[in-house]
C-alpha cells in the first residue's frame, strides 16, 4: 500500500499501456489509484482521470477486510495485462504494477480456480504434458529428427546447453530452431540438448498465477539440469531465458543463461562465424518485452543484424519504449476483448517504418 501511495498520477503508465490503448478494461494508473483509495476503505467515485475502457467510475470500492477481486478490482482488468512492464519502465515512482497484478491473479487461479477462457486448459496441459499446448511429450524433438543432435544424457559435459523451449512444438518456430542449430554447427560450438528431458520453463504458469505449477516445473527442470555439466545455457526464447536466468535462482538453479542473439553477437565478435551479406529487403526490429525491458538486451540483436549488413529501420516505439506485441503474460490465452487487438497496433507500428521485413527475437511475438 505504501508503494502505491507514492503514485503522483502522472499518467505515464496509462500512456504506455498497450492493453489500455487497445480498449481492454485496464488502465494501470487507475489500478494503482483504486488500490490506494480502496485499501483505505474508499471508492473510485472521485477518480478524475480516464476510466478503465468500458467501465464507468463509481462502481469500485474496497476495504482491508474484503477480497480485492471483485469489488475493488475486476478480474478482467487483471487478465488484460500482458505483463509487458511498459508501465513499470515509465513510472517515475518505481511502482511495480506487474508484481501487483500477478499477485492478484494468483488469488484468482489458486484460490478460486477462475483462470478465464483457455487458461484452465493450458494449466491442465502443463500438468499433464509439460507443455502448454498439450502436445504428446514424446514429440518434443521431432523438429530435429534429421539433425543428429547430441543429448546431454549421452555426453559428460558441453560448453553450451541449447534450451529449445516449447517452440519445439510450433512449426514456424521449428524453422528458427533449425536455423540456430545451423549457426552453432557452423561456428563449431560444442553443444547438446536435453531432448525429452526438457520441460516447459514455467513462465506462462507463473504469469497466469499458477505458482504451484510453476514451482513444480522449475524444480523438475533444476533437478534435470543438476545432473549435467555445461558452461552456459543458450535459448531462442526470451521467456525461458528470463525464467532460467532470474527466477530459478530462488529454487537453487543458478546458471549463466544467454539469449541466442547475445551468443551469436559473441560468436561474430570472436570471428567464429563467416557471414554473407544479407540480400533481402529492409528490416525493422521488434524488441521482445522479456528480452528488452525485463533483461536490458537491446543491442545484441541489432549487432547481429548489422553484421549481416542490415541497417534497422527503427519503429518510433523501440528499445525500452517498445510496444508489446500482445503475446506475453498469458494474454492470448485469457483473451480479454477490447476495441482492437494489440498485435494489430504493433503491425501498424511496423508498417509506419516502411520496412519490408520485421525481425524479432521471440517465438511468442
Ligand atoms: S504490464 Fe503492460 S499491459 Fe500490463 S498494465 Fe503495465 S503497460 Fe499495461
Ligand atoms: S506512472 Fe507511476 S506515478 Fe505515474 S500515474 Fe502511473 S503509477 Fe502513478
């Protein structure tokens, strides 16, 4: 409550929020202000700013002795958030909107079993199959059937453990995975994969408020990783990257983890890759939230593109001000309707640059 009370109502979070811009029932400024008045026993009747899209002011109130959701905050407000951290990045008072939202989601998911739309199905899938799509776990390595990859369980130690991620089940992302394997082989990197021993990192379970499933997945992955010797983990998935790098430590999993763009930039600097100049059209680059704002990696993907002779046509909202694509935080799963879709707004940002292609470093974007 003291943290929320620091809000000076500047509206910077509101201006940055993709869910608010899309007309979904979320306004991070009002959320924080409602917490301030509601937890002191008041209502939002005197809130003078912009309401949650589609929700009139004066209908929300609370006190310290009743649940926050519903009453003070509606569930669809919480489920509209993509956890993109644009609000946190802009806030001059260092208010952590996302932590508050995920905390409240935890109550809805774990106490009430009220994860909307496909949320419950995805969480059931994670428990039953270790992947959110509910695919047969035995198919996790089908994308690499002809690549003859080394498995960690067959070799004593490697330099790089390539964490594949659940993009293994997605045909479009499989092309990225195969291309990255080509890069690793071309650079002569000593690497291996976990194969069928890899499980979902737990990212989406945690963002959907299912802390129990997140912790179960994290502990099992940490136990698996603990059997093997490697110098670093490299992954093409910023969500796995973030969780392995920053959230497994609390459970005893401390690793050097890199996004594949960071690792490729290193390989290029070392002269380990002989690159031909790109001959395609112009390119803009979309910064994934979990790589950029969450982990501060803006430069490596651009350095790799530069090394290919590509000059990036930047979007107006790029770098730490990048607009979320709408794919994070389980938002496509909970799927709260608005006036327009966040991905369509991002596609408009891309079109404005006039670039012929868009590069992105995340399977969910
Ligand atoms: S994390 Fe992103 S979507 Fe969620 S409230 Fe903040 S700006 Fe809006
Ligand atoms: S950016 Fe921070 S201080 Fe400004 S309105 Fe939002 S929560 Fe309040």
